[in-house]
């Protein structure tokens, strides 16, 4: 294990390039770092890592952080004063970390996309509950249960996907082995899509539920849809994922 000192320039300066130190620690942890210590809001961190190649470690940190910064740049124009930006930062970090951890081996036959968007119209949010960790509104929408994620049109009420008001799209570049933000248009005859619907108006609440689904399947099971729900709570001004639930 080697001890590293990471110094990030231009972080949290003049209200730009906002990066909570908790999220920085999460980025480093995703890359195998341990005993992470950050200094105020400076973007400086000390940690130990099993990675012996300093240049490779620096490149991996840079790619992960650049993706998150670009994601927030794409998202911010869509967010209103009622949307909590810290929730979006935490949610994106959680979802990306889970995808990387659960599916480290990406498919070489299909194009893989992360479709992350906002939903403002949930199905009867106060009549159906997800009774875990204190309870959440059940994250279900109006789209037909077997509706193609591309068409995004309303169907019969009941058991449907949350309709996306807008979304940001990331694509796995097999050659560069990295996620890249792309125009909101799918391509490739064979593709796997991780679709995540995040609730709007999160400044009003201290909890939020996210609906995610792999369509038509995941990298591990390309022909089997997988639905995973995430529950987040805000405590001491910080959002955190407190529960997940896989739906068969």
C-alpha cells in the first residue's frame, strides 16, 4: 500500500466546480483508496492505495471526476430552484458506483447506456408506499409496464415506468474503457440501457426514491429485465442512500 496526496485545482472556488468532500472521498473509495482524509473544502486529500502505478491512478481519478463534473453541467440547466443539486450529485455517484461494482465486465456485443433523467409525475405517490427504512412513496409511473424506453409515451395506468421529463445519456466507450456523455439519442442495433428516474422538487423533502431498470437486460443477463429501487434520505444537510430493493 502506498500513501498518496491528491491536490485538485479549481474546486469549490467562487461558487464554481462544486464538489463536496464526501463525494470526493467516494470517488477515491470507488478506485480502491483507503484511510481517506480530506481537508476542509479545498479539494485536497490524503489516502493509501494498493495501486502502484501513480500515473494510472491519477488518470482514473481524473476520468471519474471529469464525468461527474460534466454530468452536473448537463443537468444544471434543467434543475429548478425546487431541485436539490446535492441530491443529484449523490444519486449519480451512487448509481454509477453500483453499475461499476455490479457489472465490472462490460458486454462486447451490445452498446451500453446510462439514461438518467427526472420524473415529475409519479403514479399515486401518496397512496402506495415502499415500507422500508421508514417508508417512501412507491416509485412507479404511468408508462406501460412493457413500454420501450425509447418511445416514452403514456399507457394504461398501473405498474408502469416513471415518465422522464428529460434525461442525460452516457455511453460506455469500449475502446477507451470509460463512460462518455453523448447526445440524448440511442445508437447501435443491440444495446443495454440502465434507465434511472429521479424525482423532482427534492428541496421540499428529506427523502427520495429512485426507480431504475436495465432494458432489455443487464450486462450479466442481457435478456432479463432488472428493476432496482433506491431510497435516499437527507440527514445533517447531506443525502445518502439508505436502502435498495430488487424487484423480480
